[in-house]
C-alpha cells in the first residue's frame, strides 16, 4: 500500500509568535528595507541615478522573517527581483544593496546586471543563488540544491548539512511558469528538503491572480498534491507569518518532504517604478495600503513588550540614517571599468598561471582533486564505437569522482534511448544514475542548483530539439559567471545527441549547433570519432566551465568513427583541432558527421587537400585554421547545420578579414539549405552535403 501523503493545513488559525525570533532585529531590517525603497522611489529615480526599481513594500516583513529562519549551514535560497529584504537578512551589506541598483563598481555584479537581480555566495551560512530576469527561473535550481543536500548525505556520507533546506521565493504569477511545476514535480516525487514560499500580492504586473491560477489561490489548488505540506495565511500578520514559515521549515528540516507556504501580501507600489497601476481602482489601492504589514509589526512588537514606542522610532531613524550613509559611500565608488567588461565569460587564470576561481559553484573552488590527466593516448588493441567510448568514459569518471551524477529521461534501467548509460545505474546505484520526469527545464535547472552546491552534474537531453524547452535555464547558466563578475559559476556537462541518422525529421535530427556557440559562456564539443569522444568528454567533466557535449547520432555506431580506447587518463583540451589529412592546395574545415565525408571526398579528388576537424566549436582552433589557409590560400567549410548564419559563416568571415590578400579564391561553404531535416531518406540525401558535392567543390577551388 502506498504511504499516505502528509496532512495538509489550510487556513490554520493564527498561532502565537515564534518565540525564538529576534523581533527587534526583524523590525530593524524591515525598516531598513522600507528606507531603501523610500530613498529609491522618492530621490534616486528623480535624480536619474537609478534606472530599474522594484519596490518590496508590503513584501518586506515576511521576507525578513523567512531570512531570520534560514540560519543553518547548507541552506540556500533563490528568489527574484523583489527579494532584497531576504538578502539583507541573510547578510547582504547595505552598501552592496545600493551599489547594485546604482550600477557602481564591485557590489553584486560590477554593473553588469540589473541591480535588483541579487546573489550572495556563502560557504558557512545560507547563500542566495543568482537571481535571473525571467519569471519562475528560481525554482528548478533550488530543487537541484535540495537534491544536492540529499546526495551529499546519502552518497558522500556528509553530515555537516543535516537539516539544511533549499527555499524558493516567488510571487503568485510565477506559479504558472514551467519552472515552478518542474520543481514541484521533482521535489514531491523525490521528497526533497525544499520550501516553496509564495508571496501572493494578487497580481502579475497587471494580471490578477485569478487569471494566473484557478481561483487565484495556488495553495488551495495544491491541497491534494502528493507529498506536499501546505500552509496558507496572511503575510501581513507577524504572528501568523512567523508561525507558518517556521512550521513549513520545521517540516522540511525534519526530512518529511517539501512544503509550500502561501502568504498574502499587498504590493504597495507598482510592479516597477514605471508602473502607474492604472489597472487598479482607487478603492483597491486604499485597501492594499490598509493592509501594510509595517504598522502591524509595530503594533505587535509594542503590544508584546518586545520594543517600546521610542525604541521603534529610534530604530526607524537609525535605518534612515544608515541608508543615507551607505548612499554617500556608494556614490564614492567608481563606475565599473570598461576594460574588464569582457572578462569572466569563462574560467580564467591569472598571469602567474593560477586559476581565478569563482567564489561558489563547481568542484574547483572546493579543492577537488582529479586523477592525473594525459594528452597522450594509450590505445588498446580493440576498436570500439563512439557509443561504447562515451559509456566507458562515464563509467571511469563515475568511479573516480563521487561528486559526479548522471541523470535524464530514460538513462536508468533503459540505459538511455541511444544506450550510452546502459549498465551504469546497476553499477553505481539509483542515487548516482537516475531517471527524471519529462521536463528539460527541470533537468537543466536542477543541474544548475547541483553545480552551485559543488557537484558535477552530467544531465542528458535525449535529442537536440528537446533542449529548446530548457533554453532559458541553459542561457542563464552560461551567463552566470559573467553576470555575477565571477562570484558564481555552474560547471556541468550537458550531453545532447542530435543530427541525422538513417533518416531525418524536424524533431530528432537537427544539429543547430550554432545556437550554443552564440550562447554566452557555454563550451561546445562535437567529436567525430570514439577516441576524440573519450578525450573531450573527460576533459569537460574535469573542467571549470559548463559544456554542451554533442553526440552525433550517425557517428555513434559508425564504422569510420571506431577507434581504440585511448586510456582512462586521456583528455583533449578544448580549442585544439585535429588534422585529418595533410595538404597544401586547399584547406577544408569541418566537424561532426561531415568529417568522414570530407576525408572521402579529398581521397577521391586526389589533390593536395588538407582536412581539419575542429572537434570543439567553442572555443575553436583559429590558429590551426589560419595557419593552414595561409599555406593553401584556399578554404572550404563543410557543416550539417543550415547555411544561413551557420558557424561556417563565422569561419569564412574571419578568413576574409584576416587573410584576404593571401587568398587565391573566395572562401566557400557547403551546408544544409535553410530547412529542417526531412524524414524521407531520399529527401534527406538530397539536402545533406554528400561526398559528390564536396569533392566537386574541392576540385573547383583547386583549379581556380
């Protein structure tokens, strides 16, 4: 018989205030947040020192209470643009709280991101994962953080984070997002230590809650959701807000599974400073102002003899004075240095060769020791296909790195839809190799949280096209290091099979690799053979950057792609092309499934053709290509992706820009026409670059 779900609590009567809380400090922090909002709304917007402003008025008290309860090592929170009161409570300095919105040097992001998109790296107390500009993007990373808590306990035997939780803070409108539901499914299915705190102000900008969720109450709708403890109350009542948040966290910390606390709060200012709220009547606005939690907090602390009236007034004045002092200090900070703006797209090393590590995220800041790597292969006698090479490399790295975890749809008992993980769950257990729900948003988002917590996630997306639904999380992950000025990073390896196979179709057979080259902060590997797959995959799993590892479907069992296994220590550093064939009259640049076709075409032409397999496209080996072109004075780029704006255009543009006067012929490209991959094999053959077409173009270029 299935276990009964935990008892749900909806509209529970108000209980006494949580006695363990420091109410004078809660009052101070709430007043501090309110003083910041006053300063920004009344002065800094008018002086045009501020561009974006999102007031936390009305949301502030409950957030401060929540932050006061996140007092354990291993706790992490994720929120959105209205989460500053929580950040102040967790330890964000007042100066940094202002330096971000004022776009000054240092602070949260060194002027690179909107100032209300906060982050707070912390090692020994609660941290705040980098917020994003998108709605609902905070949920799946926090579910991944919660997953990491369980992983460290069960797989690594760590006990120093016992009772730790992940907390996702969001508005009511965000509960309609894909991220919310993906995280909810993950947290409830796996009974993760995660708290969903929904501060419901009744609106998503101008859209009322009833248009976001049936009945306008997500807690009511989730009362029968399995493995979810639900509380629903008033976020303006200090007693109820503190009691419900404490009870929700107590449930989660006890290991009983996730909880959702919905508290209603008023949004006392517009959605942003530009929002006039014309969609609300005067009566609605007056009703919201009447619910302001600040007077109720004052009444509560005085009534309970926690503060006197004069102490409240002194605290309010202190908050205003400190905000003005912080403003004066922040105004002395310089503007961000434009000379540094291109730094921290990827992990960097200092001039003396030491890595400039992010403060949080990935294995490197933790001092993780990898086995010794080698760029020299130690080939075995037997040739293996690329699929076996990938599986064997995953096996070796799982065995040597207990912080590496493999997951995705069907990667468990089935071994992946292509067989790359076959037998790995049986060997390493369901805690390290496991299936997920069908949500690419959830797969990548939880990977971000795991990476931020110090694991090495290796998620699989079944087919290239399926990654589109995870694009927001992929993009946010890639820019994380840059937009936090190297405070956070989320190194991971996302395995994505794609490209044509026996046939094509618009859903399983796309390559479209140029999208990931254009995605800031992502490395991209596209091996053409088994040996390169081993070296590139192992390098990626030991690197300090996020990587897309593209596994071409037609090469997984290709006879041409078979190679001897190069050894358990073999790595190929990214950005190092492989010369497939020497030549002095024509340079052919290619990658992936086009490499064998170019090699066969060159053999057929019989001319002096040099073939270069780039192997990685971000970074790509510009030096090898330019050196070859300067010798051959001709270049042909061949790829499977569409012709228009494909990566071949970037390569030929660089050649034209830097080697124009060395060319004896215009650089040429062969690629797919600007259509999806067709299903019928005859149609597919008609549009894919083939050996005949490539050989003919080679001959034309050589004869010029």
